[in-house]
C-alpha cells in the first residue's frame, strides 16, 4: 500500500504578486525604478547544472520560475509599471531543456504588464530607465550592478542628445526584506505544508532508526518523504549527526554508522513552493534514552517548551534567547557541568562552552529568512505574521573534566512557530519531542 499523499495548498496568486509589486513601488520616491535579476543556472560539473532554484526576492515579486530573467518596476509608466525580460523562445534548446514561457507566456501566466525576450533587453532598458533619478537594485548582486552600470554608461554617452541616466543607485533589499518578514495567509499555508511534510519525514526517520544503519540511511528516509509529498527536496543540506557528530552544529557529511547507545540529531526540512520547513529532533538510535541522555534532553526540552509558550505579539527574540540562556545555565549547574551562581555563569558566558548559537531565526522563502532583528537600535517586537524557529541545544565536548556519561552528547530541539494575534501557532507539532512519546513511537511496530 502506497503512503498517504497530503493535499496541496493553493499556490500564491498573481493578484498577490501584483499587490507586492505595487506596495514596493508605493514606497519609492518619484522618478525611481527597480531592477531585480532572477537566478541563473549554476554549473555542478563540466556541462551539468544544479537543479534550478529561483532567487527568493525575485520569486516574491513575480512567481516566475525560469532562469536568466529580469524584473523592472517603473512607477507611473503609462505602458505598464512591471516589465519582465525572459529567455528567448528557442525550439532547438527547448527540445533539450523544456518549453520556455517566452514574453507572451510571461504576461499570460504571471500577470506582468509587459514582457520581452532577453534579445531586446539592452535596447529597451535604456529607453525605460532614461530620466529615472534613482535606480533601486540589490547592491550585493554583481549581475544587477553590471546591468545598471552598462545602462547608465550608455545613457551618459547620449547625454548631448538629451538622455538622462539614473543619478543614484539605492539598495532595494531593505524594503523588500521588511515586506517579506510579515507573511500573508497564503504564505502561512505554504509554510504549514512545508512544516507538515518535514514533520512526517522526521517521524519516518525515527521509525526507521536502529543500530547498524548509517546516518545516510536516515537522510534517505527524510528526503524520500520530502519528494513524495511534492516538495522540491531539502530546504537546506540535511544534518544527520550520530553520537559526537551531533556536537558539530552544521555537520552534513552524514556518512558515519549509527551506534547502539548513541543519540542521533537530525536537523532537516522540506522546501515546498520555495517555502522552507526547519525541524530538529534528537532521539536514541536504539529507541531508549540512557539516564544521562534523558537528563540532558529533559533540560533542553523544558527550556524549549517554555520559550515556545512565551511567543506572542510584543515579545522580542532577545527576550526568548535570554530566557533560554538562563534556563540552560540553571540546568547545567544542576547537573554539575557548571559551578557557581547562575548570573555569574551568564555574565562570564561560561554557558557558551555548551550552547554556542542563538535561539531563533526568521523562516520563510529562505531557511534563515530576511528581515531585521532590530528596529531603531532596539530588539524587534514580534507581530502577527512573523514566522520563527525556536531551537535551543546543548553540545557537550568530549573533555576529561566532564563526567564520562555526558561526554560527546549533542541535543537540539527545534520547532517552527507562527506569531498570531492571540499568541502563536506551532507549525511543526506533528513530530513528537517528549521522551515518552519518542520512545513509544520508536517501539511501535
């Protein structure tokens, strides 16, 4: 019998993409323009490429799925404010790599005002940007900068004929990234689905784990579920770290054997329609926590659950992190891994021997999503529509001054949480994290 296939949520509509473009243009000064390139194919080896993944900012404004495209926004332009340049139609290439939408398809399928093939780009861009005072683009994009400078140079060369190149370049990223930080209902539906797929994958890995397998066997189970449910694959390189490998925060080799008596830490999430899931769970390879593992795990779990429970409008990520640091430090002292007063160990950062990272990050089109963490120099307050992770952990080094039972244990527990008007919604509740729940799941036939 084939595994269940989850119903797919509705995609983002062209009306929503249009609203996003209009909101961005409304935030711009008069006589400005936006220049935003999409992603290109990236060579994997010799004449083969990595699977194409669209640039997140470009996708946010267009939903256009092809490489080598360029979006130009021209507020107030009578012929159309949103113009897309795209790959030329080419029957020979399309026989090899698939049908291209072309200019007509871009307008028909993606709702831009006008579209032209890339063969016309240089000539048309000059006319479109002539007289625009400020050109907004991603300043960290070499491609965008090269296009902008080429157009400005061409217009400057025709200054005697009345051409007027943009006088200034400005970074479009802050405007775009602030907009991306607050998710629409349609985006939240896609994030819920990515989280649900990710949760099912983690459950599948828990049910599969046993001594004698390797880390890559669990990775295969995870990523099979991602693809089975219609995801494009992992939202980031899957982490499957058995034993002391769990203490390497971004361990991605995933080649070691899984040993009886060890824990395994899995940090993995599906990407669905470019939106990311991001879950971490830690569980015993043999299905039963040892006494030391149980003590450390219970400490991390209690801290993580309190942090999740605290999420509500008005709370800051700094407050969540401070609570996690205090809770972990208290627990480490209680277990004998630190000594002294809690505040003293926080002040001298002794806890960082065991906990090196922040508690949360934004989640969305990117797994470490965009948007500022501070406003006017102060920690940013949460508002409805934000989505974040909560992921405290403990990573105990294999050092002689540490009790042997705790050495080399790495534990992280991570959930994806949406901020709501009334508090929060845990998107990743579909995978267990309680000790008894995990052991029962792994014991079930």
